[in-house]
C-alpha cells in the first residue's frame, strides 16, 4: 500500500503552504484548454465507446450521477454507462442476500465482484475510459482535470473534519488517490489524499499528477 512518505518522496508536497485551488484563475484556464483539446483528440475513442455500449446492452450510453462539487454545489457527474439499467435493484438484492458483499460495500463503497457491471463496462472501468465524458464536466466548470475524487452526499459525511478541504476544490478527473493505487486504497486513505491535495495544492503538483496519471491508467485496476 502506498504511504504518505512514499508519495511525498515522489511529489514533495508535504512542505507546501495550504492554499485554495479555486483561487487560481490560471488553473481554470488550463482546465478549459485541456478539456477542449481532450474532447477533440479523443473524439474517435468517445464514439467507439458510445457504439460499444449501446450495441451490447439496453439503455443510454451516458450515465449522470449526482455528486457534490465546489462549495457543496450539486452537479451531474457524467460517465459512460458501465452497469445494467436495473443496477440499483441488483445492488439492493445483493446486499440483502449476501452479508459479505454488504460488509465490503459498507467499508469501501465498491464491490470486487459486482453483478451490476456489464462486460463492456468492466473493460471501460479497468481502463478508466468510463470517465472520459467528465471532460464535458470540466468544460462546464463542474470539475477540474486534477482534484479530489467526486463524491456523493452520503460519502461526504465520511470526510468528517476534512469536509472543508474537499469543498474548497472542484472535484477532479484525476488526483492523488487515482495515482496512488485507486481501488487498492482504503476509504480513509482516499479521504487523506484528497485532504492532502487541497491543503498543498500548486500548479506544479497538478502537472506532476497529470504526468503520472497516464502510466497508472495503463496498469489494469483489477479491484474495479
């Protein structure tokens, strides 16, 4: 498991002074430039994902999930649909009939073996391609390229005293936790990484996270 000491050795962020990412106009400008560039460059891949989803399972290609953003503002976080259309019912049935899965869900909000995920959805999740539509969230100003992972109202309650650090930022497509093990980290570690990012943010840190993001995505995330 990645530790803060290991991560600080890579990014050297532990000595930075706390500051708010939202206070930087240059961060927003860079977000817009990168989002537009990403949408244009990745347009063929976006189309391929769209066709693959709609041709292999019923339902829309895009899924909009309510998340909490900057200053507590709610927004629809876009993803390519990776689950069946009756996913809520399947999750409810599983948690009621399988105590082990219920315990895993309560601890991590994830399931290693998730019956809701489609075959195409599993591929999209392991490669993080399901998150590509979030480039449009960045363009709208709901999210940033780099920031804390977007969470639900229920998850935000688990941030406890760290909730202020989360709400001081736009959620990001990538961030400290994504390049530090993703689903292999505990929930407490994810909260700690998000808090660390908010308290030590700099443009240099954003750049280093983006550089590390690509190779981390090339390694299959088998815990998805």
